[in-house]
C-alpha cells in the first residue's frame, strides 16, 4: 500500500517553485519586458499540478478521500493529466471526463498515467455535460471523491499560498514589485488566488482575467462563439470566479495567441496557446500602465500538448492582431524557484 504522507511530501518537492522568466520583446520598435512564471516545470508540465496536489492533500487530511478510493474529475485536459498522475502516484484509481475535442496529446497522456477517460461530445453537453456525468458517476460509485475544480475554494487557496508568494519573493530579489498580474480563466483558480494574495499586499495592484475575443464568456455570462485556446473559457463562469474582485477583463483573439506562441517557440521557448494569450494580454495591461510597469503573467504549460492542433500549422494574418508587431528577443533573466524562501512555513522553501 502507498505510504500516502510520504508520497505527498515527495510530490510537494516536484510541484511549484517554478522559475520566473524575464521575457524581452520589441513592440513596434519599443523595448518591453514582461515577467512570466514558467509553469511547464511542474510535475506533469502544467500549472494545474499546484491545485491538484493541494486539493488531494486537503482531502486526505480531512478524510474526504480515503486510501485507495476512486477519483473522478471533469476537465479540459491539464487538470485531468494532473489528477491522473498525482492520483495514481497516491494509489487511487482515476476516471477523467473530458470534452472529445481536446487535443489528442491530452487524451493520450491521461491514459498513459493509467487513468480511465470518458470523452464527452458536444451533443452530450461538452464541458457542462462532463461535469454532470462525473457527478452522476460519483453518486453511483462508493467512496468516490470529486475534486470539483470549478467550485472548490482550495483551487484558489493553492495559488494564494504558492504562486502569489513565489511571484512576490522572486520579484523582490530584483528589487521589484508587480503593478499588474494577468492570467487566462479556465477554472479561475490562478487569477483569483494570485490576485487575492497580491491585492492583500497592495490593493492598487491590477489583476486582469484573460479570455478569447472569439468567445467572451466572462463578458456575456454564457457560452458564445468558438475558440482555439484550450484550457480557458470553458463555456461558463466558474463558481470560484468573482468578477467584482478583479479589474478589467482583457480579450485576445485565438489566432493572435497562436501566432504569439509560435514566435516564442521560434526563439526556443515552447509554450501552449494560452501562454501566447497571456503574454499578449500582459502587454495590453502594460500599455495602460506605461512600458516600464512590472507586469506578471503565467506560461501555463508547454507546446508538447498541442502538436496535433493549429499551433503547429500556419496561422493566417488578419487585421487588428498585435503579434505581427512583436519581436520576441529572448529570456533576459530567470529567477529560480529555490533562489527564494517563502513566508508560509507550510509551503516548501529552500533546502
């Protein structure tokens, strides 16, 4: 039987404390710098490991998740990969419910970790259908645990306790403070958690949610249109997202996000489509504050989960895009996670 406390301790050494990168760019001939957390350095290669590990740790501590009990979750991909890998490492059978239009790499990775996967068609309800089917499955499965990422406040707490403090500590080594934080909204855990921590230190810090201009769910309150930025704008506003606690919503065209991610890869930084969107939105936030403003975002995952998507195809240019006016010059600096210690003794620090 898995020694769960020891395994949780081991896994905690593999999640978080990701590098903070200084990305140097030229925008319409003007030098710019954006700071970004490189979240593909996490255990399964995405920011979702932070939330998944925190939820599993709390569930074991409270008894909500018993040793060997089954786990089920509805996801657009990265969360499913995280719960599949972390859940299996802790000795749990895992079943993932996911819309069938997600990338093949996501499906294959979930299966490779030994998890079962139930693909949900648009006719069955897509994302909302995935949630409903996972709840129905759990109701019929004795001892089943549902992380409920879209409604679980532990999702927000994970980022308030790790991602936010890491950003502040890493910027602090450079004598800098964030003026704004920007992140795409899938579950909303990242933007709400980091925002909660940053605004708790300084209420004037701006915190922007990012969504596809092609499908502005946050602005409309419901699904509208289609988009290609997998992992954000999942057809509804999650329960843990409180728009009144955030600043202006920033919208990015999915084609623009693809072009930006392609530019990053061409200079050696392979990230997913949502990372391209985050970087473009960070530049928009910086436009509002001034080009010297310290703006931080996240590179949510790598490009390896998008090899069968439009990220690997030629993207047509169209009027109004920002990325054609941007040149990515490279990584100006990287502050390692373990170069800093965090104030919260419950969070792994140096050593």
